[in-house]
C-alpha cells in the first residue's frame, strides 16, 4: 500500500510541477515577449526536468541518510 501511495504522490507532484512551469513560462512569455510557439510543450519540458531533478535529489538524500 505504501508503494501505491508513493507512486500517486510522485505523479501528483509531476502534475503540479508541469502546471506551475507552464504558468511561469506563460508569464515570462507575456513579460519578456519571447514569442514561444507552444507554451504547453515548453512548460512540460521545464516541469518534467524540475521534477526529475527533485526526484534524483530525494533519492540521493535517502541513500545518503542510510
């Protein structure tokens, strides 16, 4: 049950990171006039990269703690 809960939390965290990254990219596009063709794709890439970095850091911290 703990594994299912962790997978669900990681997926929810991924969704949150993608939505926040998309919003930030939209704000940057409006303020800096970047003319990004597809905000959703760019936001997904940024959010997925941030999620991956956070996941790797969490795994590193867990490994270092043991």
